[in-house]
């Protein structure tokens, strides 16, 4: 996959990590007030190959320590999109948060995708998969 960047090169913190850190490609600090959001350019463009998707996901440390996460998480980057990747950061804390130039603010995860064949049914009965769980949903496996 070809990646171009104008900010800092997306990098993994550790060789075995799954995601690449993305940094704020801004010239001056930006303050995100409580309950507000801000669009932060990431200085990165991708050429995602067909059969793959790139996901922009939050950094767990920012969420855990500061209440900063991505408003639309995950952000989906399809193979046809070649513009700059942006992160819409939202402050869910009760304190202002300052994003400085080159701060690591999001992560990029690249995954292979399987194509799906959709089959329409007239009734609601679903018997295509034999499953012990069946249609047990929210809370069905207990506490």
C-alpha cells in the first residue's frame, strides 16, 4: 500500500503493534473545550488497495487519561478516497484539552475485507447458520 504524508510519518509504537499512530499536522496548538469537537488534519493520504479498508480509530491513552476520542469512530477510508485524512476529536471530559503540533491523536488500522453476497428473504426466519447462541442479543450471555 502506498502512503504519502506531509506531517510526521505514521509509525507503530512497537513493531508488533497492529495500528500506526497518526499525528496532528497543525502549526499552532488547538484547544478543544469540554463537550466540543475539533477537526484535526493528520497530514496523511492513502491509496488503499481494493479488497482492503483503512480505519481511523481512537488512541486509548487519550480517551482514558483525557476523555478525548473520535467523534465518528471508526472513520472508514475506502479504496477510492485519496484526500487527506482528518480526525474529528471530541472532548468528553470536563476540562479543556490542548492538541499540540505533532501530537499523536489517532491510529490507523488497515484490514482486508471480504465481499458479501446479500440474499433477500420474504420471511424473518433465518436458518442459514446453525448456532448455539441463535438470536440471543444484548445481555443474553449474562453479566
